[in-house]
């Protein structure tokens, strides 16, 4: 395997690994967003419940301003403030997670494009390596054959099609799989 093929394979593998890491990150962020989104209605109900408890405690304190009702009102206010704070924090975390998710999704698009380019570069370097392995004598013989055929009315494409007939899908896949195995390309 040539140095160029090895270099392009390493680049492809690294890019593929980055895509996989990004995909896992997106899955985790999506799970986090879903869990936070699902918790919001419960937190809203907690605000309503603690708000009602605070109102009840205020009413009781208004009727009887003793220490017991003052303590009850203080606890109700703290519980209501905590519920409001918790819902606000959860909403902020959800919004930040959604922004992070969008960043990761954009990054995944970029990484997939980079992986596609790296894959194409691998195949190009393999093609270059194979082309270099064709002897000058073989190339000269094909050129002479093309010249002779064009003198008799044939076309260059006809000569190439005669020399290299169209592969059927099974043959194509078999050769492709062999190259992927030979060069350790994982799709």
C-alpha cells in the first residue's frame, strides 16, 4: 500500500471516528432535551401548587398573625420561590441544551461532508496506485489499438468498452468488496 493511500485512509478513519463521536453527542443531547422538556409540566404544576399554598398561608397569616402562621408563610414563600427558580433554571438548561444540539447537528453535517470527501480521496489514491501499476508497454499497446481501430471507423470508447466490458452488479460488488477488504476500508 502506498504512502498516499495510507495517509488518505488515516484521514478517512479519523473523520469517521469524529462523525461517530458527534452522533453519540447528538443522541445524548437529544435525550437530555427530551427529559428536560418532559419535566417542565411537572415543574409548572409545582409552581401552581406552591403558589396556592402560599396564598393559603397568607390568608391564614392575615387572619391570625401568630408565630405558627408566620413560620408557615415563610416556608410557603421559600417553597414557591424554589419552585419558580427550579423551573427557570430547567428552562435555561433546556434552551442551552437545544442550542448545543443545533451546534452539534451543524457540526455533524460538516463532518459528514468531510468524511465523504475523505472517502473519495481514499478511492482516488487507490485508483492512482492501480494506474501506476499498469506498465508503460500495456498503455502503449492500448494506445496503438485505439489508433488502429479509429482508422477503421471505430471510436476510442468502442475500444475501451471492448477491452473493459461493463461489469454486472454482482461482479462490481465483489471487486469493490475485495478492494475494501484489501485496503481495510470500513463503510
